[in-house]
């Protein structure tokens, strides 16, 4: 499935044909996919594969709370950034969201935002779901 603005605006993130994340998606549903490799639901974890969306390559992490999806993070890996250049990835993420026509706004299901976390020195596009 192609990654489209109308999909992300509704909180539906189609990573592959068999991995479609939506509000209310459970760890048990994830466990039934080919991407489950023994990950623990109480920890943030990165998926082994990279995923392509509209010509961009992303690493993906999932964060579940009480067995239900809380946050999906996308980290664009089209370009290599050194440790001291991670803020440039944040700028790339901002440009990607802008090209998709997406800005930070609360929706019924949650929100999408581009962030730079100085503590971990990681930039990501976060899709955060309301409980």
C-alpha cells in the first residue's frame, strides 16, 4: 500500500500489507506478524527491516502501553548523519512532513510530529496515539 497523506491524517500507518498500525492496534496483533522477533511489549523496539514510503527509506520503532500501540516512530535513513549532525535529520523530517502536507495538530486518534530528542540525540517523526 502506498503511503498517503489521507492515511496518516487518520492515524493509519501501512508499513506493509501485513503490518498496518491504527489506533487501538495491540501487541498481540503485532505478535502475529512476520516482524515479531521476540520483542517485549513493555519496551520500545526497532523493527529489523527498513520500510519505503513515497521514495523515502525509514527505520521504524514501536512503543506499546498496556499492550496497545502508543507511538510509532519513523527515522528517515535516506542520508547518513553523524552524531553531531542529527539535528539535520530533524530538518529533513520537517521537510518530509511539509511535502506530505502534514503539520502538528491534534486529531481524534492522536497526532503526528517531528521531534529532536537531545538526551538520546535522535530525530524522528512520531505518530502518537491517544489511549
